[in-house]
């Protein structure tokens, strides 16, 4: 059963910090408005993959109502600007998957 309304997941805070002095990349932590279920997380990863990684190096890691990852050098502002659209796309895809499963 799908108990969470995934259409309401938004980013509460986005924290970007330098990864290390030897690297130009940055670490990002995004606090979400809810803890996404595994289906939503899979949809998020699918959307990110479709956007050529969405400025991230590797896959973001979820931990309850947050995720973290490593941003490509100089991409923090672009990430902040596009994140709301990525979250909406993941929610729409997750909802479509729920509806598809319910119709079976």
C-alpha cells in the first residue's frame, strides 16, 4: 500500500559544502519534506539518470527524509535551480507507477 502522498515531497533545505581542498567538487545535503518510500527513490534515481546525472557525481544516497551526494565542480547554483523540477518529476512518475500497479 502506498501511504505517503509523494506529490508533496519538496526540498526544505539544500546545504552545499566544499568536498575537500584537493577537489573542486562540493558535497550537497538536501532535507526533504517527507521520507520518500523506495518506489519514489527509484523514480528519483531514474529521473536523475535521464538528466545525465543532474550535476551529481555518482548516485545520491537517501537517509530517511534527506539525501546527499557530490556535485560536479561549479554546479551548485544549477542544481538548486533544477532540483524542484526533478522532485516534481520523480513524484509524478511514482504516482503513475502506483496507479499502474493499482489497475492490475
